[in-house]
C-alpha cells in the first residue's frame, strides 16, 4: 500500500530474477528498459521499496526481503523487522494481489 505501480513492477522483476537469498543485480539502464521507466522513476520506485522494507539496495546489488509476518498468540499477524528471507515467487504474488498467506 506504500508503493505505487512502478515500485511494484520493479519489485516483481527483482523477485523473479533473484537467487535463493533474494539477491540480484541489474544495471539501472537495463531495468529502465525492461520496465519502460525514466531514470527518475526507477530511483523513486527503488526508494519506495527500500522505505517500505521490501528491498535493500547497495549498488549494484539488490536484495528482496521477506514479506512474512510472525503470528501473535491470537493468530493476528504482527509486523516486525524483516527476516531477510527469500520467499517463493508464488507466495509473493499471492500477497501482492491480496490472497494473504
């Protein structure tokens, strides 16, 4: 909810190409071409994802972070610090479109 369509598109690309640790690296020019974005749009999308705790970026390396939320005793998800675990793409897509866990 904190990210616009461009940020979510970037996230989807990075999740798709990431290794088992959530790591990937693509040049800005490559991502801009893949996503049909201007450079400023890519920078804004990356900033949104980092601010939302979904991504860590240390040029040229991206790490997609886990969306998992631990459950409290009453079964309600409690947001905590990211675990930095990679998730299967299917799980991430389900969460993005509102399918839950």
